[in-house]
């Protein structure tokens, strides 16, 4: 009988030790999680402070100028193509032209850093701003900022590739991506969704240009002729970019429906396809001038944006 009692006590002691160790382990994990949470809060706080710094703001404003420069050069190339010259009406063509300028690589590096800073700024907007808005508005604002961050990050990467001496082919990339998607299960449906999304973004730009919605992005505008010029550049620029994006989206949908990747050629193919239509050269010229206007507006926007 005593040996049974001793065995029972030994069993209970063993279970108590296991339970005690589990409680200690759980407490350690809770302490670690709490410490990591505090560290994360401090990191986020410092990131928020950095995003609010004057130096970072200046770098982010350079990003608007970099984006404007890119659109301006694309527009100039489009004007020359409308006049009968040869050229690639796309981001890669514009970057090649910038790289060939005297001091072009300095310009590319500066634009890369500015666009990267602007992308990080938009990410900080998505993470830290609009905390006290209602849930629906907060979600929409953060999604918008996240999309802008992605767009400016893509611009930054493009500048970085050419600053490092590399090169890309936007049209070839568009065709390859389209072909890869078409080969995947439900790829055509996804491609149609992408096309619809780009058309929606184009419609947003059209609406913003038609209603002068871009004014919400700006602080105090100069009065008189200077202010009028900014309004003209903004309206014409947004309308032209919106139309160009809508054409690109439509061609992506055509490529998905006809299973023809060669129909998805990016901005270059879209505008050259437009040129091949009735009065296409006139239409291309108008869009090209509009892209120049958008580029100039974005450069002017840099010091005027509310941020």
C-alpha cells in the first residue's frame, strides 16, 4: 500500500512540475509579445516622426517632380511621333531619353530617390493618417494611399534601373505578362479584371480633370494668370491621362477576349493604335499635348501639394 501512495504522489508531483513549466513558458511568451509590441510602437512612432520631418517632405515633393518629368518626356515623344518621327511612347522610351542627356544619370538618381521617398510617404499616410475618421472613409483613404504608394514605387524602380545602367521594354513586358496570365487557370478573367481596373482609374482621372478635383490636392494657389495656367494644365493633363489609361485598359480586355497577347502593348501600342484610326494623328496630338500638360502640372504641384 505505501508504494502505491508513493507512486501516486510521484505522479502528482510530475504533473505539477509539467503544469508549472507550461505556465512559466506561457508567461515568457506573453512578456516577449508585450516587449515586441512596445518596440513596434516605438518604431512606428519614429517612422511617423520621420515622415513628418521637413527633410523627408522635401524629398517626397521631388517625387512629384520626377513623376511629372517622366510624363512630360513621354508627351514630347508622343508629339514627335504624331509629327512623323519614330519613338517609343512609354516610360522606357522617356527614361532612355533622360539617360542620354548631359548629367542624365544625376537626374535619374535624384528622381529615383524622390519617387522612392514619395512612395514611402504614401505608405506612411496609409498607416498613420486618418485615424479619427469613420471606418468606411478611413478604409477608402488608406486604400487610395496604398495604391499611390505602389504606383510611385514602380516609378522609382524604373528610374533606379536606368540609373544603374540597365534598361527595360514596357511593351514587351506587357505582352509577356499578358501571355503568362492567359496561360494560367482563370487567367483571362483576371486579365479582364485588370483591364476594367485600369479603365476605372482612367475614368477617375477623367472625372478629376472635368470637375477640377485636383484642386483638393493643392494648397493656396497663386492668383491671376499663374493660377489660371495651373488650372488649365491640371484639367487638360488629367483628361489626357485618363483617356490614355482607358485606351490601355480597353486593349488589355481585347487581348483577354481574343487570347492575343500581342494586343496588349502598353501605352506605346495604345497610342499608336489610336494614331491608326480615322483622324488618329489629330487625336494622338491632343493626347500628347495633354500628357505634356500633366507633366508640367505635376512639376508645379511639387511645392504646392498639401501633403
